[in-house]
C-alpha cells in the first residue's frame, strides 16, 4: 500500500466448534489482544456468529486496516508472543474451511460509504 492511512476493508470467515461457543465468548469479553490489533493498524474489528442451513456454526469477521504497510504490520502481529498465545487458545475452538489453515478472507463485492 502506498498511501498512508488508506482504509482497506477485510471480511473473513471460519467455522467454530459448538461446544466452544461459551468459552470463545468469554475469552473475547476480556482485553485479549485489542491493543496489539490497534498497534497493527487494525480498526473496527468485529466478529459475528451465525448457524448456516447445514447446521454448522460460522464466525464472520470484519476489520479495517488503516496503516501504510500491511505486510509489515501483519508480520509484527504474527510474531508477537502474546498474539501467538491468543491464537493458540482460539485455534483449537475453530474449524478452518476446507483447504485452509485459519480464517479465510472473503471477496469484497460492495461497500457503501
């Protein structure tokens, strides 16, 4: 990204194990890694839960990236020990979509400012 503070919007999806919903909610009720997300220039991070017609539970996430170097910010976030521990806690509760190892990025098809 060349223009500093340009907003990039991301939609992401992953399955979640039904028996982990209460624990996952409780984990996210705390401060968690919110400060690390802010340091990585991620804003308006939201996670939504929905049961699909196939009976599976899925999380849909949304965030905005407002920094100038997405790759560097994500690398720093991924390497942070507290974020690694956070992801280890969450990963066991989630079910990646087939062919993926974590959250899957969704294609953006509409935005209304």
